[in-house]
């Protein structure tokens, strides 16, 4: 009787896994030419997703993430991410995060995996996705935008874009956000030789009172002096 109760309780997940395996098997289509590459499909409709979740959106989010992460493997071939349709990829990532807004892994994929492409346009598309998702929940997603800031600065060599991302982190700072994340804004302004604006940002950071560590406060005050000297040169 206990075994029957356990099986009944787990039936929605079991049924969902079977359904996904069946769909995956059909999509393999072994009779196609080995070199034929299937394009990334559009995500299911909201209605289909509701049916698939059976009330367990978190499990569905994880399953969809695993499926998406393996979308570059077809008939034993590993496709380049450059071959993926990034418009549809972004749609999938959006759907996955809607199923489980607390999930971090889709943002890891967006910022650190799907940016590893030759196409600068696709890199920028992923960084834009990370930025828009950060704005939905800054306190839980700041680290991914911080990484996007680094990519914008050092890989794309786009200081204005890096500044946009860094300023968003500073503007949406929370007491739990580390000091270094808020201070990225200052260093990029230094790179742009925007001394006065950098001073204003430091003043704003100190005024919020989120940074309480004495060493960090001393560092920011020292940075104010350095910026003043640079401005007066």
C-alpha cells in the first residue's frame, strides 16, 4: 500500500518524463540524413506548459533546462552555439525563468556559456537578456550582470555598455550586495576619465549606508581623494 501511494504521488513527474522521452525519441528521426541540422523550435504555448507542469513548475523548469542545454547535440554531433537561433534560445530561457524565477542556472548559461560564440551580435543578445532579467530581480541576479559587465568591458571592449550594466547594479544596490559589485561603476567611470561623475557615485554609495566595512569605507574615501587629484590635473 505504501508503494502504491508513493507511485501515485510521483505519477505526474513520471508521466512528464515519459512524455519528454517520447518526444525526444521522435525528434531523433534516425531516417534523416546524418548531416541535417534541426533548428531550435519555439517554446510551447502557455497552455501546453501548464499541462506539462502538472502544478510542478520548478521540476518543469529543470527538465526544460536540461533539454535546452542538450539542444546542440544532434545524432551524435556537437553543434556550435553559433548554429543556434538566438532569438528562439532567448525565448526558451525566458520561459524557463518564468517557470522558476528563483532559478540561477539559466542565467549562468546565458552569461557564461551562450556568450562563447564568434558572433558579437549573439554575445550582445545574451548580455541584453541577462540585463533585462536582472531588472526583474536585482537582489538575486546581480552576480550575472556583474559578469556581463566584465564581458562588455574586456571581451567586447564596449565601455559605454559596461557602464550601463555597472550603473544598473549601483542603482539597484541592496544591503546584501557586496561592495565590489557596487564599485565596478566607479572603475569604469575612471576608465572613461569621468572623474566628477565617479565622485558623485562614491558619495551616493556612502550615503546609502549599505557598505559598513571600515576598510571598504576607507578605500572609497581614498578613492575620492584620487579622483579629485585627477580632476584637478
